[in-house]
C-alpha cells in the first residue's frame, strides 16, 4: 500500500500472494483499527523486471483460493486470541 504501511502478514504460493494490512482510521472522533487483505500476482515483464497485477488466469485461481483461505484463517484466529477464545 502506498502510505508506507508495512504488511502485518503475507501468504504466498508461487507467484500469487495475499497480504494482510493493519489499518487505523478515525471515525466520528473514535480511533478504529481494522485489517484488509490485498491479492496480487507477480510476473516478469519483457524486460525481465518484476511487476504486480490483480488480474488472475484460470491456473492462478486454486493458488489464490489457498492464500486467501490462509489470510482468513490468520485473521479469524487472531480475532479469537484478542477475544480470549483461543487457548495456547
């Protein structure tokens, strides 16, 4: 993300990755924290430089599902830990 925010967690397989970002925002005078997830595919262009895209091919879809499931699992377990629901 372009604001200098560092990723909280990144899940990747091959060229596909899902990145979890922690965000903060002030809404009606109250500071609120929340997470968002970005999905991207990395590839090399004709010059051999790495590029990113949000466009996926058919063969990318199973990997996208996998990394998104991992991101979801991470966020749900993290939320459970904050609520005191998860032991460990």
